């Protein structure tokens, strides 16, 4: 049951990404600055997380955070890059192509990370079936763009 819950949550999170892209693009257009729109989006996100933490009495291991690998702290930079690129790309190439390419990039990177066990990912070797799956995703992106 726990696995089903997280599968549903992952689908919902994925469904929210095009909505977030559209909202952030509108904010960028209104403010005439995509980078500021990205910063505002992250600021609102921080406020939402702080509110959640305060309402639910979340705990943190400060020692654990101190001992985390230095590269662990770069996740926020990658998030900022992602949100900002989406804000720029969304109005230029549309939501279908933008997020089709995002999914293709995510799956290719995930496959390579799993094959080489990068950043602690479990081992899953690259196989012909996985490569075919990636090629089908890329074909889907092409179909979204073409039709």
C-alpha cells in the first residue's frame, strides 16, 4: 500500500510541473524578468515549507546535515536552474515539448546514474530494453513537437 501511495504522489507531482511552469511563466511576463520570477517562486516555496515545518513539528539532525557530502548542498542550485530554464523555455517551445524534453533528460540521466551507481543510486545496468524505452520517449517528444 505504501508503494501505491508514492506512485500516486509521483504522478501528481509530475502533473503539477506543467502547471508550475505556466504559473511561473505568467509571473515572469507580468514582472518582465524570468530570473526574478524564479526567485519569487523559490521564496514562496520556502515560506510554504517553513509553514509546514512549524505546523507539523518536523525535526532535523543538524549533525547529519553537517556530515553530509559537500555536493549534497548543490541540489538547490540544480532546482533553481531547472525552474529558471522552464520559465524561459515554456513560452518559447510550449509545455508539451518542454516537459517531454524534461522527462527524456530525467530518464537518460537516471539510467546512467543507476548503471554507474552515481550519488548512491541502486545498481540497474543499462540494457537493450531500457535503451528502447528511452528511444520511445524521444520518439514521443518528436511526435509531440511534430503533431
